[in-house]
C-alpha cells in the first residue's frame, strides 16, 4: 500500500527529531515557556498537523505546500517565519509553522477539534514566536492579533467567544487564548 503524504511527513519529522536528540524541540519549548518534554511536542505536532490537514482538505486545498513547511528544522524564509505552538493543558504540545497571516491554520476549527486520545478538544492556549528566535516586533504582534481575531470571528460572533493575548509573560512571544462565552454571560 502506498504511504500517504501525511504519513511520510510524520515519519520523517519523528526520524529527524530522534536523530537530533530532540535538541531543537527542547530549545523551542524553552523559548515559548513550555515544559522540557520534547516527546509531547513530537506527538502533539503530528496530532495538530492531522487536524490542520483535515481542515485544509475539507476546504478543498492541497496539503502539499503546508506539509513542505513543517520540517523538523524549518526554513527561515518569508513563507514560514512563525510558529504557533498549541498547548493542551500541558498534556501535549503541537508546533505548526506558518506565514504571518496564518493562512493554513483554522484556529476556530482547531479550538473545537476533538482529540480522542485525551478526551478533550482544542487547546488551552497557543504561543506565537519567530522561527529565528528574534522577539516579535510591535507591528508583528498587531498583525498576528488581527489574524487571530479575524480567524476566530469568521466562525463565531463577537458575543460568543472571548479572545485575548498576553504580550508580557514571555519576552518576544505572544500567548493567545480563546474561550466560549456562556449563554448566561451574554449581555441582554
């Protein structure tokens, strides 16, 4: 049986991480303020990538360009300058490489995506960082915040979700949060 493009990517990502002794992943976890548990980042990246690829396919897009960006050691170019690292209550983490406009991510769909292995959905937060380890500039932060808001509000009304970001906890890294507003909290 022919191996799918996603399976080939996942196997290569795992092999590259193990060959490197997961050093790049450890560095990344430190950079974005998450625990030094690179095994969780390997498995979680593959898990979150499966969700991203599913939504790209549902929307009728090819996953080839997206998979090409998701190297263990990503290229530092204009098409892949940022990482979104998803945190599922520190049970797993997933690093997705994306351009500034995050065109391959559907943050709203990922927020609702069920992860059967964890009997949970979505993410508790995500961290956005530059791949070159430079700090995000004020302009980049504003552009990323706008992309996050536009993505979430494409699927939800403003009174259905709270979206907020933290620019201060980790120097040069943006932390994003999305939470549902419960009906009893809706303004009349």
